[in-house]
C-alpha cells in the first residue's frame, strides 16, 4: 500500500454527546496521513499518531446526525473519529469519509 493523504479532515478524540453541549461537530481540522502500519493526524490544535488498531467502523456519532464518521479504536481503549470536512462538511456526504474508511480498513486486519 502507498501512503494516502487527506486534507480538510475533521477530528474528534471521543463521541460528541448531546450533554457535552459542543456546538461544532469536530474538535480539530487538519491533514490525515494513512501509512502501511499507522494513521497520523496533524491538526491546527493537536497531533495524533495511531498504531495498534483494534477496530474500524463507519457511521453516525453523537449529536452529528448528518455526517458519517470513521471510528478507529486503538491502543489501550483509545478512540479517534474522522470525517471529510471539505466543502464546509459536505465532502463527507459526497463520499469523502467513505474514501477514508476504505484506506484505513487495512489496519484493522493487520493489528
């Protein structure tokens, strides 16, 4: 597999629950890089390096009832959520988040 890079990606380290009163769907926006054995997110606020992927899933999360998100469960109980935030969030609806899922999915079976 080659290295895949995605720009304008939304990131959350946990589900955005209604009781948390977060108005924005994402916590950070940045670039997602998927390698053979890891995922790296470089955002405006934080950097996340993901290895030892346990499970990858796709669907709605928390209070964002419009966009689907890729959920990656990794390490010792950690999780990360990613969605295509391009086109003011419409990029995910047009298949961008599904493309992230298809590229990340290989990590689940090798971990």
